[in-house]
């Protein structure tokens, strides 16, 4: 019989199957740290979802900042299914505390009642959240220098696909993450998208087309400069390509990944290139 999954691996498999699959292609020595990183990212992502108001979400984010700083400073770990393995990965030098704190900071954009104000702030949000995961994962896998910035771009493209896939779901909860200046340029507002997500479809398609072009450029660079040993940090970008192609219908509720999507990640992982 197969050995049971550790608690952090079981959590990640259920909560973030995309990054779970990507992490299977990491070297065994770094794999548990990447699972802890993904668990941490999941907790940050659900801070606003699980909170009744923005202030409660900020308190949740601060709790995770404190957990990271305590690990960095050598204090005992907090008793939590994610905080404990995260603490161990930080103490082992596999995860960088500064990377993790930056990921928490970037999530504050989700707590602003007025939304994300500009395209520049939206790009920073994507690069700090999904892109931040890719940077932290890449650093754990030995990536340095310009290749980390490349991973951040790949991760941001995956994050863009996720935002666009979630427009209808967030609207049903009274929220919108599309940048306010882009909405205004399309004759829209946050309130208009929340009332009728279909109104955002043309803007979503335009954002997806621009994101897909940038993703194609980043993937071409990755094939030249990203080491095979770091492929796990880049694999979510394989899914981003499909997400951006299908963006544009905010009423479609994203379901589990199909066999073709999972197979594309597996093939890219086996080839060692995105």
C-alpha cells in the first residue's frame, strides 16, 4: 500500500491541485518546502475569502507575517498545519522570509474596498501573489538573478488567468479585482461588473490577449535560460496559456482541470521546459 500523504501534502492536493501537480516535478529534497509554500499561499489567498470584512482579512495576513518573522528569528513554530512545515522550510534555508513577507503584502490589494486602482497596481498585485509563489519556489530550487524575474512574469500570467476565470465568482460575492482605470476606459465600474459580470467580457478578452502575448514571450525566454531543475516553479504557466485562451465569459464557473490540461503539465514537466 502507498504511504499516506503528510498533512501539508494532503492539504495542498485538495486546495491547490495545479501547484500540487507542478511540485511533483521538483527534486525530492525541495518538494516538501514547496508544498509548505503552496499551503502558505493558499492561506494568504483565503484571508479575504474567509473574513467577514477587510479588517479581519488584514488581521489574518498579519498573523502569517508574524509566523514568518518568528521562523526567521528562530522562535518556536506556531501550532498550525501550514505554519509548522513553513517554519521548518524557513529554518532549513529553503524558503526566504523576505519572499514570503512580500507575498503577504501583495494580498492586501484584495482587502481594499475601492478595489485595485490602476493597471500598474494590478500588475504589481499579480507579480506579488502568483508571481511571488514562482519567485519563492524558484529560489528554493536554486534559481538566482534574471531567471527569478522571468519566473515572476510566468507566475503573473498564471495569476491573470486565475483572476479572469474568477470574475463571475467574485462578482457574486460583491467583489471585483479588475483595475479601476481599465474598467473606466471600457465605460465600466466595479459596481457595474458586480451587478452584471457579462458587461466585462470585452475588457476581459482584451486583457487575456495582452496577457497571452506576454506569456508567449516569457515562455520563449524560459526555454533558453531556465534550468531544468527549476521546472516546477514554471509549470503553472502551462495552464495559464489555456486559461487565457478561454477567458471572456465571466459566467462560466471554472471546474476541475480536465485530463488534457493535466497532461500538458505532465508533458512539460517530463521535457523540462514550458
